[in-house]
């Protein structure tokens, strides 16, 4: 959902993610299992990051794009001994299953399976996440690189895979485990001090931090460099779907618009034009109310300016601000 209205409980959860720790149930997100001997090469060729350098226990964010480098989804991949698990957006689960299947050819040793209904995913979010792991007696992951993951027991739940990364621009961990242990793991995290975060609060926080969402910031109108997902792109790994367009944009510094945050003076409607004076320079893609006012995400032409720019969003005034999830610096 690209918009959000918060209540006091949501505001408290967002504050916990900022200064303490919150936990969000992300079970509605898709989990796609990619197995077979060619799984790493397959994903290497179908998305923007470098899978050939990853070992079991490692992970990364990657973007699936069209042949013209338009964005489909931002996914997180966890490499296991026998498979890769893709954590994908809820509204891209079925699409990506069908899309990936189209690129499996006769000789490819690749199998896809949707394991969403058999598993759960929770994310701890905030600087207090390490303390929760320590209380659970599973502190080995603390300080490990993003995407690192191991399997633990949170008694009596076994087979709980915990990965470094909250899914947002905040410290944290993501838990994936069998669906039968949902209440056990959830209660253990609450007992360890995590504050419950609703889907609505998650969406508001992802807007505040600038994490793009399908059908809002990730659409056929935009490419990953315009979004600012540089950390998901390998520029030296060779050919993959959309690679030529992305490489050309990078080489010639051809990114013509950027995803940016906009602090708003009043409510605004998604899809509203962003203007400087009488000139339209972009479009609002997401909007949320916050404890401090109103906030949106939008694409703005690079020539119009960046952080600090005063804009008009529909009938509302706004100021462009930084968002921590993305970057607009060429590597």
C-alpha cells in the first residue's frame, strides 16, 4: 500500500524502531525457493546483483528488471547449502514465479517452488535488535555483514533462520521459520523487549526511509538507478536482463530523475504533480501521515535540484529531504 494513516500504537512502534526495537510480521511477503545445480548462475543472469560470488550463509539485495531495465521488484536473497530463498514483495510473489519460470530453459538445472504458505517471516527493526538476540542466546550474528544468516533454535521452535538486515534502513534481523512455530517465535520476541509493529506502521516507516514499493516507486516507468538502488547492482558481473541499459546510464551519467523524500505542509494525493513554480518536475508516488506531519516520496528531475528544493505538490507546499534507504551518488 502506498499510503498510510497512523494511530498512537503505530507511532509508538515507529519510535521504537528509531530508538529501541520493533518487530513486524512480514509473513504476507513472498518466499520463493530456487533450487538445482544452476540456481546461482540462473539468478545471476536474471537480476542485478552478483550471485556467483555468494557462498552458503551469505545474502544480498537484488532487483528484478525488464529487458529495458524497468523495475519489477526489490528482493532479498539468502543463499543456503541446497537452495536460494528469495524474500519478495507480497504483490510480486505470483508474478515473479511466472516471470522467472519463463527463463528456465530445457537444459537448466533450476527448480522454483513457492514456500510462502509453509513459512513465516518476522523482522526486528531498530538499534535494540542486538539486545534481543543476546537475550535469546543467539548473539553470533551480531556484527556480521548484511545478509549473513544461520539456523537457530528458539525453544521449542527449531529451524529458525535468522539473517542480518531488517528490510529497512535501520539495523535489525529477519527471521524465517516453519509456519507451525509462529506464535512461539512471536511471543519470544515480544518477551525479549520488541514492540509490535503493524503493516500500516511498516509502510509508513518504509516511506519515511525511502524503501521503494512495487506499483508505487517500482514500476515500468523507472529503473534501479533512478530509484537509487546502487547497492543492489554489480557493474562488473557481465550480462543479465536489463544490463545494457543500466551500464549505459552509469557510464554516461544519464540518470534524469531521482527518488527523493518530500516533507509536506499538508496532506497530499498520490499521483499529484510536483512542480517548481509553473514547471512540472516530477510526481508523488507514496504518502503518509506521521507524528510530525506529512511525508511523501516522489521522482524529481535531476536538473530541478535536490535536497532543500522547495516544491509544490498539488495544492501543498513541500521541501525535498534525504531518505536513507537510497543513494544518488555514482560509484
